[in-house]
């Protein structure tokens, strides 16, 4: 897991430190009409022209970080924050020392940027989960109770349609129907910018619905598949023959076993939701984690991009771990053996 | 010229369709509620041995559902047929169905031929036994034919890139201010932000998807199969290494990867060309090993076959990766490729990088699926039999395991084309890779969404087009899965 994270961050590091990308960084930081020599000297000052492994070591905090002495004798470097002198600042500053770097787009420390944005996205995700998981499970269970019935057909068609609708399509359709002056419903707001301070149903529901719908279909289909499998099991037949009523069979006998597979699927949905978050936050202009990713990548903000990839890899790996543990916990066959 | 209305002279169908759809939706809702609330129908056995089911309410709802569904479908067909006959007389819908005439004709021919010969066509023929599969296949083939005929300039009404002054953001059905002779007199689905025809752009966008998505998926499958089979079959260190690499790529958020790979700066460094050079070798290896393992006992047949096939594949490979005589052409250094006269086709850097990154994102998932299937199948008896016969490992992998894994792989192939279409749209949506004026659906949606609160028509057609294509692919995959399970 640590190895994966290291490899991935190195990959991001390598790609963002290719020379054309550095040139772009220099030009967005300085001005767009810099000559090649000016770009060169800007990069030299920032320590960007060292070899990639050395820079990566500095970012990790295992190598002493680069310092540049300007013509007037002042020293600048990665570790020297504004208001500090070269002597009092530490030699090593990387993520091992808890320093994530300085974002060149937001002009703030990366840790504060990521923290704030993550909090906003966390709120979005919380509501998405609250909407998506129960409705997906209910849909899946209703469809899977009787395979091939009209309910099953209708709900399955609905589930397939939602999986076939990526966020940027459903978002556009929702905005068109519910917010535009051309249709005239105007039930919701087309942007979620206000929802960052003051989330209300009116400005927050559409982004939540857009993300939830895409993931919902997939979870519902998995639940349906596992439910149909359980409903054909021998013990369900026994229960029916004993004369247990149908609702009782579904609620007491089938449900627990049918929910094992969807649990894993829900956990593995997190990385996918991350994609949806990026699209929806761009579409609805909600300045969260995904929006920060787009800004960072568009402006080649190396430190912020690295932090973002660390966070997202962490999310992916942790959810995998939770799904493995939860699977063992839920499935008595594995737990006992 | 008068502006067109939506339905023109066939407007008398609208209330009928409305009623039919309303009844259908209502009966479906009632049916779902009823199937939860009402008791199950009691079967009674008559004295003569036949069965009658009791509950009349259920039967009534069910027949309502069927009738209203048939009525809606029939009315939809009526719109199209009348539209083809009346053309612009039947409003925008009529004009559009007339423009799509070649697509309708090809669809009818395809369906007639397939249904007539379906018993001889294997799995493809069985698809026509399942209604869901047929609907899905119809949707997919509709867009495929649209793409092909659109590329031949049969369906489009205007050039997708040309701008007509005075048509900016005009609503669907607006006539051109000064129509020249021979030019189509209306913007059927209105004009976009730059006064271009939305309808023609949507049709042209289909061609981009139809070209890239299946091909990229096929490449991803060849890479996934070439690496996944040995990983599953041999296991051990090879498996550990390859699985680690696959998980590495899978742990990346797709959009971050796109942002890192598909930028003009990265194209300038030549990284996509290196990746293309590596990734596109795999299909050649796949073909070579596939044929060699089968025919190596007959060298006289094998050698000319291999030389022929690999020669053609190698030539295609070299012309694919080399542009203007170079494989890699950056400011600092160049690597020689195929000389220009031998180069069959050039792929612009933007398209190549989109293609490469889509293949790159898809292949680890295919790898995991193939590996899992190989792990499962290698314990079967027929594999043991082949091992006892003394067949080589590659023969067993490619001619014993792979054909037996084809069912899940074909289903996944359909789903994955849909997923690739979504990815292409995502790239367009973020303005990555393809040139900004390109008519692909993602870019058009991205352009249209900026004015969405005032003008709906530029963004909705490509959105609905993408939705229907992906839906068609999903339904097709569902139908295929059902049919292949029946064996």
C-alpha cells in the first residue's frame, strides 16, 4: 500500500516536472511573455532544474531542500516561509515533516487548501451517500424479489438507464429541465456556489442527485443480482413451504445474505464517485476537492496536485481495505473458517 | 421561408402520443404498487386439467400496460414514416426523419437479413430472440450508421464548422436568413453559440465516437488478454508484478490521469508517442503468438502465414505511430520512423493522445477480468487433457482457455465500448485532447452548458445522443448475457 502510494506520487511528480510543464508553471507565475532565459532563471531560483529523484526526495523530506542565494545575498528556498530567515528554517521539509508545500494557484499552504476543499466535498459526499445507498438497495431488493416480474423489468430498465447516463449528461439535462428560464420550472438553482456557505435544498439537491443517480444504477443491479441468487436458495424454498409469509421471507431470511455483495460494491464505488465529484463540481461550480483538482491540473500546481493524488490514492486503498474487512465480518462462512 | 414547428402538419398525432404515454406510465406505476399490495393470483385447476388464474385486476393492468406500450411504439413509428413522406411539411421531426432516411433503410435491411438467417448466425442470431437485445442493438446500429453516413456527408444539412451570420443561438427550426441555392434552408436543431448548425454537429460527432470507441476498446482487450492470460496461467512472480502494475493504474483517479497525460505540454514532450509505440506492440505480439502456437507443427504453412500477417500488422503499426517520417518529433531530438511515402495514414497528435490514454485507462480492468477467468478455467479437465497431450502453454492459453472465456468477454466488450464513449465525452467535457472546434459530443456539451439557463438546444441533442448510444450498448450487453447464459 505504501509502495503503491510512493509509485503513484512519483509518477505524478515525473509528469508534472517535465520541462514543458515547468515552462507553463513559470509563465503562469511570472508573466506570459517571458523569454526563454527568464523562464530558465525563474526555474533555477525555485530549484526546479535539479534532477527529478532529488526533487522528489526533497518533497518527501528525506533530502535537505534546495536553497538559492539571490544576487542581493538573500536566501530563498522551499522551506523558508515568508517572514522566516534562512537560519531559523529547518533543513528538511517534506511530507515526512508534515509540510505539504505551498500552492501556487491558491497562494496558500497546500494543507489548508486540501483541508478546506475536502470538508466541502465531504459534505457533498455525505448527502450523496445518504440518498444513493438506501434508494439503490430498495430498488435492487424490490427488483430482485421476483426475477422476471414486471417490477423487475421496470426497475432494471431504470437502473440500466441511470448507469448509461454519465454525470455530465444527467447534470445538463437536470439543469435544462429544472433551472432554466426556457422551460420555466425554476425549482432549483443551476449553480451550487452558494451551497458552500449555506447549503439549502434548493441549491444543493441537484448536484447530489446528479452524482447519486450514476452510482445508484450500478449498486442497484448488483443488489438485484445478489437478491435473485439468494431467493433461489434452498433455505428460502424451505421457508416458503413452511408457510412463512412473503414479506417475512424477504425481510428476515433473505435480506442479510443478499446485502453482503452490495456492501463490497458500495465501498468500491468511492473511487468512482471521485470522478463524478470532479465533473459535478465543475458543472455546478461548487468549489470543493474536485474543483481544486481541475484548477491545480490546469495550472500545473505541482505541490497541490501531489497532495490531491496522495489523498485520492489514500481513499482508494482505505476503501479497498474496509471492503475486505467488512466482507469477512458480514460473511460468517469466511469468519468462522 | 417560415420557421418550422416541431411537428408541422402531423401535429394531430401529439395528443394521441401524449395519452398513450400517460396511460403507459400510469399503468406501470399501478402495476408496481399492485404487485406489492395485492395478493398473488390464485391458480385454480379446472376439472378438464387447465389452469385459470383468478385476480382480474392484475390481468387488466397488465393488458393495459401492453396495449399502451404498443400504441406508443406504433405512434413513434408513425411519426417517422409520415416524416419521411412529408419531409419538412411534418415540421422538424419530419425533416429530421427524412434526413435520416439512409439510416432507416440500412437498419431495416440489417434487421430483415438478420431475422431471416438468425438460426445460422450463432450468438449474434440469438440476440434477435431477446427484445432487450434487439432494442439495444437497434440503438447502437442507429448511431453506427449515422456515423458512417454522416462521414459520407449524406445526413448532415450544413458544414459542422461553418458559421452563418444571424444564426447565433437561434431556436430549432429557424430558417437561414439568405439561403443560397441547393443549401438546406433551415437549422433543424437551431444554431449554437458560434452560429453553427447543432444538428450537423451532432451527426458528425457520432462519427468520432464510432471510430475511436470500438477501436480503443479492441486495443485495450488485446493488451489485457496478452498480459492477463499468462498472469493467470503461470501465476507466481509474473502475476504479482503485473497485478501490482494494474492496481497502480486503477488506483489513479481517471480524471487526474487525463489531466496529466492529455495536455499540449505532454504531447510536446513525446510521452504519448512513446506510450503508443509500447501499447500498440501488444496486438502484434498477440497475433503472432496466436498463429504461431496453433500452426508451429506445420512450418510450411506457418512461416508464410506469419510473414504475411506480421508484415501487414507491422506496416500498420509503423504507419500508426509515425507521423511525417518520424516516430517522435520534439524540438530536442527525433527518432526516425517510416518514410512518408510508405506511411499509410497520419493521426493528429490530439487524437493519438486521446486514443492512447483511453486504451491505457481501460486495459488494467480488462487485464483483471481475463486474469480472473484464466485462474478459473485453468483448473478444468480439458486444460489438463491438453497439458497431458503435451501442448505448449501459449496454445493452451490462446486456444483452450480464451475460447471458453468468450461469453463474459463479449459482454464486457459491449459494456466497455459504452464506458469508453463516456470517457471520450469526459475528455471533451474538460476540453482535453480534441481541438476545441471539433464536433464531438463532449466538447459540444461543454460549450452548450455555459448558456444552459437561457438556451437549451445546443447542449441537449449531443447529451441525449450520448445517452442513447451508451444505453443501447448496455441493453445489448444485457441481451447478450441473457442469451449466452441460455446455452
